[in-house]
């Protein structure tokens, strides 16, 4: 499968999508290249992570970025948010953060003798949740209704959230001090999980030069408007996924439920989000249809955080579930028959 071009695109590649015009798949691909080029001015040497983050945004999903401190998790989230002209809010999760700080609270207005709802930080198009697993489980659960139903209910009144609405959350590995593991129900609401990893030598040297006196975030701005992003999302939803490709995705997820090394496999929501992410990736490549390669390339990111290994399997991998999950998904992908030829195309 062809990768997205890296670096800052040429002028011909970043022509803006006209407001009110029909957004073609070529428009989506061009705008995608512009966003990726913009983010990669800030994030060095992490093309795959940037690509997946944009795919999740276009698929109207939520993204979980998990890695050790200091590798650029929050920087990636901020750079992606700055590349799109939408409302953005940031929540720093701490042990004393309350659910009302996230969703909002009803406050009594003495002058008017009535309660008024003061909106919380979740009322934005892109919500950056920094170190989400440092908050208590009670506060973490405040995001459940927001992420799934895109609404907030406070004191019996329901308030719709902005459209589009995406949560980009970062978390430290659970082995770090002061962290609370995200429950399975909340992990399942994230479309994908990615890890940044340490940069290579050249990227780290380039970082020392580019960030010596200023933050690269100050040098970037929006390359796509909110209206253009919504139009791109509509086009991505229209991507064709054949019956054979859908069956392939279902077979992959069902295999995780029956695997000997897993005690919890992928949910039906995982199947749905795998197809949605594959459609978004196809649109970013300028294609009108999903290929099995789209499913394969997204399988680890979309399924990995939903899978729970057995204690026996963990024992064989010295209690490190990350490599084990990747091995299991790779084995399942290799063992599942792939639709070929006309089966996978419209």
C-alpha cells in the first residue's frame, strides 16, 4: 500500500477545498497531505503515528496515545488540533479533577433566581485529554457518554456536543506511578491506540536544532477549515466497502474472541470502527473503495487496546502485554483468508 507523502506538500498539493463545493476523493487526499505536512513540521520521524492520528480524526473516532513521558504525545495532539480550524480545549487530568470539571455544572444564578449550566471543557470540536489515566475512575467515566453518544447529561438535561467531536487522549503506561488503568468499557470507545516511541538519532538531533529557541507549535496554523473537515468526513463515509471486505473484517474480529491467548476479544464496536477507519484511510489515499490492505494496516491500532491476554500467555511474555498483543493480531491477520480481485472492489 502506498504511504502518504512526507514533508511539506507542494503548492499544487495543498489547494484548499472550496467552501460549498463537492469534495472529491482527490480533494481529501490533497488536504490530508497538507495536514500531515503541517504536523510533521512539529513531530519529527513519526510518520506512521501522524498518519493514524489523521485517519482517526477523519473517521470521526477518538484516539488514545500511550507511551512513556517526554516522547511527544501531547505535542502530536496539539499539532493535529492546530492544523484544523476548529474549537479546541485541553484537560489536564489529575487525581483531584472532578467529573463536573469535564462535563460542566449547574450553578445557581442569584440575580435571576434560577440554575444555569456552565459548560465544561468537553464542549469543543477537538478535546485534548492529557494523561487521562492520572484521574480517578469516577472522573474517567465522565467521558463515557460524551465519547459514545456525543452528548452530556447533567441534572436530567441533555446537551449535544459540537460536530465534529473528537477526543485525543494521552496516557502513560500503567506501570508508571500515580496511574489508574482505563476500564475496558472506556478503552473500547477509543477507535485506535498508537505509541510514539523514541525518535531515531537524526530526528533527535534535528529536534535539538529546531527547538533550541522556540516551540515549533508557534510556527504552524490551520490548513483546513472546520467546514472543509466536515466535508472531508462526509466524503470518507461514502467510501465503498464490499461485502467481501466487510466479511474479512468480521472474521478478523471474531477470531480474536476465539484465540487461545486472549480472554477478551474485540467487540462488535471494534468491527464497526475498523471499517470506519479503513474507509477514512482509503479516502486519504484518494480511493473510493476499501482494500483488505487498509484493514490489515489498521488492525493493531484499532484492535490492540481492546484485547486482554490470558495470564498463561502473559507468563510466557514476562508480563509485557504489548508485544504479545501485536503477535496475536499479526498471527490472526496472517491466518484469515483475504478476499482478492473483484471480491474487494466495487
